């Protein structure tokens, strides 16, 4: 995890800049749509934002009235989070903790809800993380967690003019012979799973999967990068893309088309 920690420490100052783009605005809207119904409004309730980074989601969750623990391994990301939390005046509702989310240090069944967005892809052995999150989650509590879709990842690895080498690498990733790809700068490995593999990881650890939705069906594989990466775009374009994305989220057999998988699970 040292490479991961270093990567996010270095990226922390510019990390949030990407979220102004069209694609992330759409993804964020979908994420919140399927997360908000499970956020407790009880002021005594506890939510864990596991791998919460710069606090983007912790702030949004805390506004609902509950208490939030934002845990992340990167001191750089947590510094940005501290500034955001202070600006929002949420210091009394959000506790920041630097640490490894596979070893939270909290007692069994501490949290009413756990949210983990864009973290599972960092783990070659996902069960290590799932087991710890399950341990600190209360019985009947919800874990909302995302994973990168292997199918979309192997397709995205192909350039417009693929070579034999590109195709071989994509095929190996698809078939599970090659377990990861890398960030663009080649410093951090990214692990992905098919929708069925993702479900099996969750279920074998004792979670009831209530729903898996696919986020990012139209982008980036269907709508070109020069469109989805824009930070200035017609509001109507955003609304129409979001409308389409939300409609396809309700099609269970379309989940394999998406870039990101988001599971809503319950601890039995």
C-alpha cells in the first residue's frame, strides 16, 4: 500500500479537479441516487466513509444529520478533506481518521452504514477489505460499495488502432489471466471484476446483495473523451445523459455494459 499512499499524497492537491467534468457529474448523480435512501438522518447514527479521500462524500452524507467517520490512508487527501469540512462547518459531525481501512480499529458492529467508493479496485485480495467492513457493520446494516467492471476495463484498454499486443493484453484481462492494469502514470495497479465475480465476492463474505447497478454506460466507451471530459457543457446534455443512465441502471441485464459497478448490500 506504500505505492498507493504515495500516489494519492502526490495527487491530493489536484484530485478534485476531475470531478468538475461532465462524466463525473453524471457518475456522482447516479451514486447519490442509489446511496441517499440508506443514509440515516438520526443524529446518533454512524456512517463509515471507507477510503473517503478528500471528503466529497463525507460532507454530503453528514448534511443528512448523521455522524461520519472519514478514514483514509493518505495524509494529503485528509488535509484537503479537513479544509472542506471546516468550510462546511461540519467538524462536529465528521471525524477524520488516518489509517488502513482493512484494519479500522473499531469494535464489531460499530457502524449503521458503510460507504466505500472507488477503493476496492486497489485490492488484489478484495476479501481482506470486505471482511473488515462486514465486521464493523451492524447487523442489518447496509454496505454500499463500488468496483471496476473488468469487461469495460479490458475494452477501454484498446486504442483506436489496436495491435496484436494490445489485443492479447485485453483478452488476458478479460479471461482473468492478467489480473490488473495500471494507472496512466504506471504507478498503481488497478484490479477489476466482472459483475458475477463482484457478486460472488460479496456473497461469500456473508452479505446479501440487494442490487448491483452499472454506472457509466454512456461514458467513456460510447461518448468520446473530448465530450465527457469537458467542464463546460450544455445543461440539457447533462440532463439527457443522466436520464439515459438512470434508465439503464434499472435494467439488471445491462450491468455488464458499465464502467463502474455499485452494490447495495445488507449484513445478515
